[in-house]
C-alpha cells in the first residue's frame, strides 16, 4: 500500500478521509503532543487495524479524541461529580490533557476500551480539530508509532514506522509539545495522574481544589505503563554527575543535556525534540544515548517519566 501525504485539508479531502475511515482504514494526523493513528471509534475493524498495524498489546486501551464538549459529554455517564470536575478542567480543553472517566453502560466492552472506563482527549491542533469536527464523531488515536518506539513528533517520524502500512498521513509539521498528553484518572473518588505531561499535577491540583498525585508505579489502572516505551534501539543511560559523564567515553554514543550542551560534543534536548533525538540516534546507529540529568530535568515529572522508561527499556 502506498501512503499518501496531505499537507492541507480541503472539503473534498475531508470527505475522502471520511470514506477511508468508514471503510475501516487508518489515518495518521498531527496533534499538539505527538502524531496519532486514527480510526473511527464506531468502527470495530478500524480499531482492530490500529492494534495490528502498531503491534500494540490487545489489553492496552485507546484514547478517544473529540472536538467539542458536546462530543465529550456523549461519551460520559451522567454524573454531577464528573460534571463539576470537567467544568473545573475546562481551561485545559482543548489541550494536552486526557481524562479517564467511568464509561456509560452502552459503551462498556466496546473495542478499544477496557475495565469500565473511557479515556477522552480534545486535541487543540487545528488539523485534528477540523478532522474530528468534520466527521462529527470521535476518533480513537494512539501515538502513530510502532509499539515500543518513540512517539512520532513529525510526519517524517510517522513514515519511518508506518510508511506502506497506512493509506494516508496528514502532515502538520513538527508537534509543538513533543511529549504525550497528561493522563488524569477521574474514575475513582480521588483524582490521580497516570501519565505525567505538560499539564502538571500542580496545575490540576489548583484547578480541582485537591491534591492530585502522580501514580509512580505502573498499575492495572494505566495499562500502557507496563510495556516498554519511548525508547530508541540504542541503550539509554542516565547520569546525574558531570564527572561520571566525563568518565563515560564509550564509542558510538549520543550525548544529551537539557536545553544547552553542557560539555563539548553534547546536544541540547527539550521536550519538543527528545523523541526526534532518540530516532536520530538510531539512524546514526549509535549504541548508546547518554543523558545528563540536571536539577531542572529531575523536577520535571513528564521528562523524568519518559527518560527513565527509555533507560529501563534497553
Ligand atoms: O498525547 C497523546 O495522548 C497522544 C495523542 C495522539 O493524542 N496519544 C497517545 O496515545 O499517547 P497512546 O495510546 O500512545 O497512549 C495512551 C495511554 C496508554 O498508556 C494507555 O494505557 C492509557 O493512555 N489509557 C488509555 N485508555 C485508558 C483507560 N481507560 N484507563 C487508563 N489508561 C488508559
Ligand atoms: Mg503510545
């Protein structure tokens, strides 16, 4: 199969995309966090295709993407408590926040969902927004990478993993955030963050008026947490001391430090380009990615989560 790449959306193209999706095909599209691999939430074969194409474990549920509060409401069991919480979180919609809520009885057991809950996100990227608004129905979309690889933050990275495996990719340039959305579990009495992202625990605590902790151990609550993630093929090693990095002179290593090169031969990384640098290390056949972890990185839950997982996956 040839993968077509569209740089802009016209009404005709939107109508073509709707036909593809209604036929159970997959479309990769940009969001502000990372690229997503979309199928209609209403299309069982499409959802099966998502799992097959990514090589995703069947017990890892998908995020359902919406373009409006009304569409979000249509996926949620009526509840005063959740209504109040979602109202308090309204400043983050659309944006890089996924909420996990009890699924209404009619949706329980649907393909892509699991355990009586549904994860919902309203992306703010104009292409994602226009596509879902045109379809007038939700799209499931995991990150558009092969399972276990770093999430794609550019159209080129999607092609590296999925060229020839999907009919269409919408190219929206480089993702502005570059790490996946914060996953906030609202399915029990105490809200908690299952996956840290750029909407921080502090921001959520302030909005919800209660302390929102980060769940640090992978649990049955966040199925994705159990699998290797975010990792290049190269082995990722972390250093908290500059002396140790200096002493680490293994060949074939890509050295990274936060924002600025901390020593000669280093490259500066940020949230936005971390995954691109992981992919670059693999393209350069590097054996190791050595990351110098400074205080700013240590204080950043989202970055620490991704680089520790990458280091554990090697
Ligand atoms: O930024 C993002 O969230 C991107 C873009 C494309 O929206 N999507 C993304 O999807 O990162 P994915 O499938 O790669 O990661 C979704 C994470 C997984 O760890 C999954 O286990 C978790 O969300 N998840 C999905 N549904 C869940 C649920 N009902 N309860 C708990 N965790 C859930
Ligand atoms: Mg993913």
